[in-house]
C-alpha cells in the first residue's frame, strides 16, 4: 500500500502543469481616474475620472471636439476582458444600460436594460487592444474573453455627446507560467541546439571527431600523392 501511495504522489509531483491558475474566475478590473482617456472630446459636466470611481452619483457629459471621438479605458496591464457594463441613466444609476460580452475576437453590445438599442445606438463592438501593439505568444487560448490592456469605445460620426454615470469591466489576468513551463522551454532550447549541432556535425563525440579528422587526413594525403 505504501508503494502505491508513493507512486501516486510521484505522479502528482511530476505531472505537467502548463499554467498556474488557468481556471481563475473573472473579477472587476480596476480602472483609475488617471487611466481614462478621451480622444477628440471634452468633459463639460462632471470630471473625467468620475465615470470609473465606483460612486454612481455623478453624470459625466462628454462632447465631441474632433473627428476621432472616442473613449479609452487603460487597464495598466494585460487582462482577458469578459464583460463591460455602461451605466448611463443618473435617474436609475444601479441599472446597467448596455453590456458588451467578449469572445476571443470581439466585444459586442448585446445586454443591459437597453440591449435592443445596441444596433440603433451603433455602439458595438468595443475594441480591445494592447498598448505596445503585440500580445505575448504564450497566453493560454480563451473563447469567452479578449486579451488586451486598452478598451476603446469609438463614437460614430452622428454622436455629438455622451452621458456616462459609470463604466465597469470584468476580466482575469493571464496566469503566470509555472516552473514546469520554464523547464520545458529550456529543454526545447536544448533540443534545438542538438538539432543544429547534428546538422553542422559539431556535436560529435571525441572518437567520432577523431575518425572524421583521420579520414580527412587520408583523403588529403591521397590527393597530394596522385595530383
């Protein structure tokens, strides 16, 4: 029995764990007031950061001032965004007006108290991007969220102003790679080095190198004698 138990423990200890915390549940993504960016627009009522302060007590009015009218929420780090909620009615601040649900490729408006207005309001999809333009290659695939660190709400040409009480986002941070992954990367690098040396004949044993050198010497001698 002890032998069986030790065998099972050994299996658990040596099992490959690709990512730690891969099943983490989504949580609220904290957006600080300083991380709210308005493009080609200006706040005429309230303050910029009040739309993400969690108070639900102030209506922020933003008016268009240029062609590329947009609202950007900077997350500060890469998250996998699951859902975005917009509270737009100061008379009913606890009710979500619009909700965007995200897949791995886009976040579309299809929920909230006024979900039937999503197409009419022309507010989908929301673009999730990365500040530096490129996501890390080792992120685990997700079908119910989209990776990025900036959520951009682009306004249509007809939109002259918007009213926002609060904006919230839920998501999850990419899990950190486990020690097993790092060792796998090292083993992969060793395998690549081995393949390279096999191609270039630089990984021969001492005996093999001696044999190759000997053959080369004989060939050189024969060429010298006969030519």
